[in-house]
C-alpha cells in the first residue's frame, strides 16, 4: 500500500477517534453535571441548609451575656423582663401570613402572681416599637389606651397603671395588629447553585415583653405561624424565637483588628440563632414552643422561607434526565438513535417530557404542594431565566447528545 494511502487512513482513524472522544466527553460531561448539581442541591436542602461564621455552634456566645460586649452599638431587645415579684406569664403569638409583605398578628398573654402579693406597673412595656396598623389592646376584656415610651435605649408600646393582685388571679392582656414588612434575603441560608439570592427570604416580627420571676422559668410561650405561602415553607432551623450571637471565645483572636492590637478591638460577625425551642409542623401551620429563662431569652422573632421540597425535587428530576431517559426508553422497549426518523425522535421526546411533567406533579401532590402554572412565576423569581430554560431543556439536550454519540 502506498505511503500516502497509509497516511490518509491513519489521519482518518485519528479524526474518527478524536471525534468519538469528544462525543464521549460531552456525553459523560452531562452525567457529571447531573451528579454534581443534584448532589449539591440535596446537600444544601436536606443535610446542611445553614451557613454560620463558626462550626462550633454549641459554644456560641450571646451578645447580652458578656459585660462590656466587644460588639459595639448593638441594641438587643429582650423577650423577658425579670422581676423580684413572684410573677409568671404564659403567652401565645398567632401569626397569619398570606404573603411576606403583610402579616397579621394576635398576641394573648396571661400574667399572674404565684404568691399572695401585689405588683404595680407605672409603665408596662409590652411590645417593641415600630409602625403597625390597627393596633388594638384589650386588658381583661376591656380596651385600654397605649402610648410610645423609651427605656434603656429601646422603644416600646406601653400601658400605664397596670396592677396585679391576688395569688393565681389571671390577668389577660391581648393585642392584635397588622404589619407591613420589608422582605430581605437571608444571609445564613445556603443557596443551591441553580437558584439566585431570592431563594431564602427573611422577615422579622416585633418582640413582645413578658414579666418572669428572677431565677424561675416562664410558662410555655407558643408561636403559631399560619403560612399560606404558595410553593414556600418555613426553614425551622433558622426561624422562631432567635437571639443575637457571635463566635465562641476561643475564636476571638482571629477577629482582632491588627490596626489597634493594644486596645483589643474586635470585628465580630454577629448572627442570629434560634434559642432553645421545639417546633411542630402540621400542614401550613408551624408551632414553636419555648420556656424563657435567664439563659434562654429571645431578641426577636424571625421567619425564614425557602422553596418547598417539591421545587428542588422537580428540578432534580430534569437534571437527572441522563440517568432516567435510558431507563424510561428501555422499559418501553423502544430504540432512540440518530438513524430513527426525525418524527419518531420528536414523538419520543414528547413522551419523555410528558413523563417528566407527570412525575414531578405526583411528587408535589405527595408533598402537599400545588402544581400549577403559577409555579413558573415563582421559579422566575428565585432563578435566573437562562438557568431555568437550560434545566427544562436538559432532557432534549441529553437526547441530542446521546443520538450524536450513537452515530457511526
């Protein structure tokens, strides 16, 4: 065989091998992308949904627990006013949310003396101050007037002339109001790569203040949140009664400012973290319960929302198309190759997409989520449009690459 012919055959073989290698690289690249993205989604959603400036969460330090706190200009509210009087309190906070920008709140507080004594409040500060709508205050069944006051740098709604007498006599204080909220993005929620910063949203609610006898524990305080938020759930590990914290003391040195080492000036990353409490979920209702003590006090109520489990599961199904499509086709004993007609491939692709839409619908129904086209507007809010299009087109992309790979 002439040398030129052998060289030509060698070049042809080399080109074919290079082409096959590129096709395999592209095909296996799709498998790799699927595994990495789905794995990161599952890790973020199910295993580790929070990110804090320290991993030693058991020894984090409350800002209020350190005298002369190294965090400057930190105004911390307290959910409890400890008093020498033999008083105790239980409360219930009912929160109704139709959308995050508007919240309806009802507060029921029962205060009583545990011994024969009397307690007179010249000013009873019952709610941290901010602008609210339709605030109504009822004491023992009658409406009472309230006003705005300041105490130790903190502002409160206040009533005057509140007197407690008689052992175990229950004094019932109730209020209701509407609150317009500015919705912020959470800085301590991990965000899966396929979502944008709107994935995790947070709102804060004003803190109520209740009296508790020094050294004692309050009766149960209950926070009941009825969250009618389509396609969203409350991230309980970051929600409920929270306090302000910074990293453990043994980590302080790494936050020491080198500019003023002789003055021990620190730059701590403060963060909020739930106090000790229990949470029970029943449908769209989230019930948090805690007992306040001197070591278990809240700074505020925080609610962090993220997509329901059905959203990442639905998107993961599309991302897993390189693994699901061959199984689907094999189970139906069909063949999809580049040698098939264009019409046949289009019909096959249509069947695949129908299956990929039915499966998420079943998953969402099982997880008590609503499957509707309104989900699309929510997805466009928490995802970049290009990313969303690429995920929905992933089955078609895989089918195209697979057919090219099968080309002889």
